[in-house]
C-alpha cells in the first residue's frame, strides 16, 4: 500500500484494508452501513483492471452522518489519503439511470459493499465517455470483453436498458466507434 499512497492511489489490497478498517469503526459505534461503489474502485477490486484508483466513487446508505463523517476523517488520517478520497459526485450521473442493478460485492459484520452489475457499469462508462486520463475507454473495453459483446447492437441494447439513447451525443458515438475498432469490430 505504501508505494501507492505516496502518489495518492489505493490498490486492491489497500481498498480492502480501508473497508475492513471502516467495518471495525462501524462496529465500535454500533452502526450498520451499506455502500455502493462505482468506477475505478470496482475496476481495481473486481476486474483487476487497474493497479490502483485515486478515489472511491460511492454512495452511502442512510446512517448517522455525524459519526460516519468522523470515521471517514479517521480513515483519511490513518491511511494518509487525499482530501477527495471519497467521491460522492457519482450521484449526479446516477440521476440519468433508468434503473439500477446492484449486487453484493463483500459483506462484513457491519458493512455491506454493493457494486453495479457489469452491464450497468458499462452503460455508465459509455455515457461518461471521458477522454484520457480518465479510464472510461479502457474500462469499457474490458467490460465489453467480459460481457462478450461483439456487435454495436448488443452494446446499444445493454446501454438502452440503463440510460436513454437520446442522451448519447457526438462524444459517445465516437467513443463507441473507437471502442468497436479496438475490439476488432466495425461499429460505424
């Protein structure tokens, strides 16, 4: 973990340590918490796609926010994390989802970690379609491979289950075209 913390990143091992530590602090405070993780933390922990992530894109369930905030500050100090190590900005793109398909990733005594299914995560990556240094393209590539998507129709069917295709603009259309090319398909 030390080598990643020096550059402000969290690898799979340190993410699991942080969640274990969070669980212990929740237990001490007799709190139960459900957290849904997205983006780089999912790609780092579940798909082993990235060596590390700079933040945890997440949404917390309702809980005692004052105690949770104190616990998060303690985690930041203990693990020497940056001020923006928790990123709840994911709430904005979630407003565009037609539905959310979450599944359990890990359960501790006082903490339950959920993640979106691969299909939903792929739809979110297509909608975001950010350019580098964002990892949306690499993530979408790995998710397409994982889901065995070989045609643009298959991709758009999945995307349309989660977001309205009317939200796709020129940036997303180029993103899909280049994604197909990198996968070895002609998705014009």
